[in-house]
C-alpha cells in the first residue's frame, strides 16, 4: 500500500513542488494549509487539500483521524525575515506554538516521523563559508530563532516520545517547474523581484549594500532549485524509515552575488535590468553558502540544477506565463 504523507503548507511555493513530486512517485498526499500564503491552483497531481490552520487543534485532530498519515512534511510557516523583526509574536506563535500543536497531534495519533523545512537562518552570521551542520547556531533575526527553537523542540520530542525528525536547512530556494512557481505577496526573494523588471512590473532593482566583504561588495547567497529541494525531501523519508533523526543543509555549495543574479537574469531574459544601491538591510549576512557534503553522504543527494542561469531560466519561463502569479 502506498505510504501516506501529510504535507503542511503544501499549497505554498516549496511545498507544492514537493507534493507534485510525491504524487509522481505514487505517495498518497494530504495537504494541510490555511491558504494564507498558498494557492489552491498550486495543488496538483490529485493531492487532497484540507484547508485548516495549525492553530486549530480540533481541525488538525480531525484531519489526522481521517487520513492516518505515515509521515508529516512540515512546510507551513511565516517566513518573511523583515516582518519577523516587526512582529516577532506572529513568528513565535506560528512557527513555534502552532507547529507544537502539530507535533502534539502527531504524537497523539502515533505518527512519529517528520521532515521539517528549516533554514540556513539558524546559523546567523557564519563563522566560516561554506557552512556545515555543526557550525555555531546564533540566529540574528526572529525568523531564524523560531526555526532553531522548533528544531530544539523536535530534538526534545525525540528524547521524550521517540519522534524522529529530519530538519532540512534550505539555503535560497529558487526556480520553478513548468506548472509551479514562486508567488509570494509581498515578494521578498531576489530572483522573482529581479524578473519583475523584464516583465515590465518594476523599473529597477534595489541592491541593499555594495560594501560587503564579498568580491563585488554585494551579498552572496546559495541558490538551490525547488525541484532539487523536493527530491531531497523524498530521500529524507529513507532516514525516517531507518528510525533516525538528522539535520542537513540543502544548498548548491556555490555562492552568487546580487549583481551575479542581475547579470545572469539579463542574459536569460535578453533585457536590461537597471539597479540602484540602497543602504544595507538589517540582519543580512555578507555570504551564506552551504557546505553540501552531508546531504550527499547521508541522503545521496546531489542538486541537478547547478548553474545559476539554468535556475533563472526555469523561473523566467514560469513568470512569463504567470506575470501576476497564480492569478493568471
Ligand atoms: N523559500 C525559501 O527560500 C526558504 C528558505 C529556507 C526555508 N524555507 C522554509 O520553507 C518553508 C516553505 O517556504 P515557502 O517559500 O514555500 O513559503 P510559502 O509561504 O510559499 O508557503 C508556506 C505555506 O504555509 C501555509 N501556512 C502558513 N501558516 C500556516 C498555518 N498556521 N496553518 C496552515 N498553513 C499555514 C501558507 O498558506 C503557505 O501555503 C517555510 O517553512 C520556510 O520557512 C524557505
């Protein structure tokens, strides 16, 4: 019988691509999403959508009792770093308290295996680049703190209740599949913002700081394709089946600067993309690049999209077809 996976946040960007892959591989999939940032149109492949909020324990209980999942993949979260500075309570409530409801209901229903969408934000300012899993974790924004707190909660529930967890610490998710792409409101991620210029939706790109200690002075990030993230989730199920818990970085292991992204986007789209430099933003480390060795060793995972241009090409194809996101 096919394994059944409950996917919280499965109507969002990364979750929807993961759901599509799981359905291709014949897993049964139930999505739990309040559609606060997700899209009904992003639910594909015959996955079942249960609309509900993680805050709603009774609804969660009903969904677990109805569907009796084997595993949980937990994508649902509040995920805007800037907003987390202004409204930390929202972040602790959603990413910790609401997520604790999920774990509580899981244990109640004897579901003891979860894959959690963690983030490179748990490390804060890196002590070295590339960053490896055992490096110090000193998150510098409330968003990153909530992700780390939930990792701690999972570790404590492993000790107390035998709950096995794989926390996948994504670097910058990027790119699209033919059907599924990035549609956040507000959009804060660099590639979709840059692509708004050739789409005629923005006049230019704001570059926050050009005096970082990086080769061109702009921030360096590690872009990992959303389909590669989805593949890593499927591989991570293998760790849970062995009854193990792990924390694993998911990145390409290569850093690209903001200016690299702009130049590559000009090349992909054939359009000029003007930019202007603004002051640095609070809490932006100079460079975040994954040491991706553990993902290769433990998951047997290698990203298939290693070129920045190819990642941007996939995003450009989707955004050209959906200039206003799923509303199109
Ligand atoms: N996108 C990235 O670059 C990135 C990087 C690191 C980590 N992550 C993490 O990956 C996960 C997915 O990110 P994304 O970019 O797909 O985000 P997203 O906003 O597109 O998706 C999140 C989904 O969760 C749902 N949701 C939020 N709160 C909920 C609640 N209380 N109850 C039910 N549903 C709820 C939203 O409606 C949305 O569909 C998040 O946990 C995020 O922190 C993302």
